[in-house]
C-alpha cells in the first residue's frame, strides 16, 4: 500500500514485510525518513534535530537558519554544489558550463501495477502484484524535471526504483551522472557486502566493515563483468545467514555499474548506485529524456538467506519471462571440453548416441561450427555453416540429436567480430574503434558497435537465418571480451560519452527482437562464463553459464556467491573431466555431480571415452537428478554453510520443493582435517510437526547408488519430526577424505503423533 499524509507531507510505502517512508519538508525538499520492518504508521518517533553544524551551508532562502542545511539532511535524490558536500545522485552540465542545479518537490501520482521502462529490462508486475509511486521534482529555474519511480511489490520485501530525467529548458544540457537510487541511513553500523572475482573465479563474497569516507564497487569494462557484480548489500554487524537485518541492491543492467557508499563526518551513510558515471555523458536536447536502469531494493530481517529468497522469488517470477520461466530445464551435454574446435559429423553423432543412452536430453554444439573457424583467430561475424566440418550442415547434427529423442543447441557470439572474417572485410567501420589509434585485441577479436542500428539489424538477421535453417532448440549466447576503444564512428563528438550505454541499449533491442521471434528456443547467456550474470540478461535469457571454471571445489564458492541474488534455476552447472581443465584438480565423479546438481545440470566432457563403470554411475546420477529436478530447480533454497565463513572448508545447501513434500540437502567438505569435530547440519524452513522420512542418502566417496547398503549414521527409511531436523540437526558421517560430497533426500509425510 502507498499512502500520502498531506498534512505532514509523508509518503508511506508498506506491506507485511517492510515500510519505506519519505517526507516533503518545507514544501520543497524530499527527505528519506525510514526503511525497515513494517510500521503501522509513521509518527516520527526520531525527528530530525535542528543543530548548527559548522561549515554546513544554508540555502539562500534560509540563510538566517544556521540549523538548516542540505549537508546534513537525508535526501532521496541529492545533487551537488548547492550545499550538500556528500556524493550526489545526479549531475548535469548546463550550456553555460555550470553543474549546479536545484531540485524541489513538485507533485506525485500513484498508479496500480508497474510501468514498463522503454528499451530496458525491468521487473514486471500486474495491477494486483504492485503499486507505483511517481514523485516529480523540478529545477528551481525550470531546466529539469526528475521523475522518481518507486514500485512496491505486494507480497515481498522488495521495492524497485528508477529515475527519468527530462530537459525542460530551452538549451541542450549534458547528463554526466544519473544514479538509479540513493538512500541515506542515520548511522554506519553496517558491514558492506559485495561480489568480486575474475574470469573463472566469479562472485566471491567480500564482507568488510563500512568505513568512513567513500567505498566503491563498480565496473569500467563496458559490461557488468566477472570482476565486480552489480550488487551491494549493507548488513548489520551481527547479521548471519539466518538472522539480522540486511539491505540488498541489485541493478537490472548489463553495462558498467557503480555502487558507492559514503560515511560522512557525522556518521551517517549514503549509498547510491546505477550506471557508472566514469566516462558517461548523455546529451539531452530540449524536451528529451533519459531513463535510468532499475534497481531492486530488498529489506530482510531474516538474514542473508531471507534477502536471497526475496531476490530469488522476484527473479523467477518477475524478471524471467516466456516459455521457460517455470519449465524444468533439460540435462545437457556440451561438446566444448570434449572436442574444442576439433569435431566433425561423426564425432558429434557419437556424442549424441552416448548422451542419449545415458539419459541426457540436450546436445549443445559449441564454438567452431561456422565460417572457416578452426581456432579462435577467425570467422566471428560469419554466421554460416562450416561444411568442411559439418558436411550435412546444422540440419544433420540437429537430426543426430532429434532422432535419439534429444534436443539440439548451438553456440553464438554475435556481438564480436574477427579481423579475419568476411564481415570485417566488408564493414571495417562497424567495430568500436578510436580514430588514429590501433585497436586492442582480446582473444583475437574485436567488438561490434551495437550503438549502430545497421549493426543490430545485421545480428538479428544473421542469427534468424541460422535459427530458421535448422531445428534448433537452445542457444548459448557468448561474449568473450570486454570493451576498449569505446568510440562510435556513427556518433558526433559531443555524444561519444553515450557509446557504452548505447551499446547496451542496442544489445537489449537485439535480444528483445530475437527472443520474441523465437519464443520456443531456450536461451542461455554467457560471457566467458559468468562475466555478464545479471538481472538484465536474465530478463531475456532465463539462465546463464555461471563460470568457465567447471572444477567442483571452485564452483562451491562461485555458486554460493551467485545465490546471494540469483536462484539455482538460473545457473548453468556441469560435470567435467578430472583432472579439471581449468585448475588441474582431481575430484570424484560423485562430488562433481552433486555440485552440478545445484543448478541447470549438464555435462561438459567427452562422455564417449568414459569407462563402462563411469557410464553406469552417470546413468544412475541422471536418474536421481530427474527425480529431484523440481526440487533442485524450483524449490526454496537455503545456504546452511558457506565457503565464505568459518573455516571456509565447508559448504551446505538445502532445497525444499514448492509443495513442501521433498527436501534435498547437499554437503561438501573441501579438505580432511585431523581431530576434526563431528558436523551437524541444522535444516531450515521445515514443518516442525510433520514427519520427514530419509528416502535417499549418498555419503561421501561412495560410488554405488544403492542407497542404504552400508551401516550408516543416517539410515535410509528413518522417520524424523521436522523440529528435530531443524533444532537437533542431522549428523554428517565422518570420512577422512579430501573433496567429500554428501546428499540426503527427505520425503514429507503427514503429521503423526507416533512414529513407528
């Protein structure tokens, strides 16, 4: 519900999970007053105090009130240069060169549902799911109008925000900073949580105390990147996975992002985020507008798991769209680590035959099927079949999968171009390049200029031609380098600061057109693994390749970090060969499989070279996964233990099926320890008075799938109450071995007074 008390100028956005309060002060200034647990009514129990703060200036109209200064007031969308020395949310350079403007509250509107953002991915909701507040601020000199959009989701602790900035004056201006949100907190008793990493090492959690001064998390690589995810959380110091307050922010944007926190002289905290202002400059002619990306803002008083479950709910039901929003994802095999570029019809046919025999459901042909591509030096942009490798074309390899009851998928990298390609020889002007300077290469490739409509049209037509030429069920859309020389030959000099933003808007246009044209295709995004794992891409493609690193032990932290925002159903997770191709680690097939269970399950190795014993294990693993798939892909997810806390040696994940009837628990221990304690896992979210029978159990290192044959501390068939599993827990059978993985499956039974 969104309410406005006109007598006090108070906006109160609230539901059963949270309240968000703003107030218009002196008819001009929109201030932030509260965000947290739901309030019956905001009665201003902690009013703003009028204090004379030295070196904090007063607005001209209040020059004689030394206790009134924008420098100390908690503002909803602050500017800079007019009395507030803290980080601004926006900055505009006017025609005369000044960057000082002055926004005053003007009016508001409340609408049912949620508006779409033109050309941008965003949370979607119908009239019953959400309510939207539009607050309009106007520059005191009439040069700007700023519309602040707040959408309150009805049944969860999430608020979305975005901003639309319009040039209302008679001269052009340049927008040099446009955050999607800003929030001022009254204190700084927080830890700052962000997700950092690199290629093949994405999204490790960094949790540090919020420090005085400025701290930034951001990308300057043209995309959201492996290095810094477009996510930030502020958690109270005592917040754990299960308890405590946390405020989470996730930007629905695949380009450069920035999240900044500032703890100022009086101990308050400002947090702001959106498009990274580094190098950003957007020209606005009179009456033109700029719409920022949207941010998801989550409040939870149930710890980090509570925050994650809110994000997961919204991502699954209000970000992901189309046919595969709620459809179970197929078990795939990808040929990349099996063949790399060295394949032909016969190899792919053999892979399809073995995959079908093992119970796999989707065959994916990765890089190397097009142009004259035998390595990564050529042919990007030439999206026609390499008939030297595939003499029967894509129709032949698709038929090899389909005749065996499998689906067929294909790899693309449409945003890239090779210098050695027909496309480059025809259109060298289509790349991002700076005049007079040589371009940087990465993986021997250059980047197409998607700010140009003709380039976007080429990509749509080229991909469409391939998809219409053969029965293709799945596309893996890759992006294997970041932007350099972000200069567009199609834009005038004064608009070059728009290039990176226009690149991303061009990509969104391409994806909207293609996914709408081919709604039955399952699309998976990729950027050298998880280099563009963000809500913006998930709006168009319902799953993402989580990392190029397929080592199970590395994946424990990668998938745990990713799960802070994104549900397992969005994460591609595959079993690969041992020793692993990225880190050389030897791990059992069991631990590799159990880790990959916690995502969109698949295989990425040469299954044709497996031994008969390994193939039998894989068959049983796949049979088990198919039984558990609704729970693992669509169930409620909990992190019981994470590799980011404690000894960093243990990870445990729990899944509860949507109807509550099945519970799956996965536990991993990285290294064996001398004199180690017995681990007990306390489960979460169960019905305390219901019975849960242990129906499947896989202890560490056991290669047999014949559950319950050996004497165990967890006997299959045993029945427990939910309260005992939550409060007393389940004991982990001690096995002295590195890289151990365990699985428990419980089936809920009706509430019983007596267990027999």
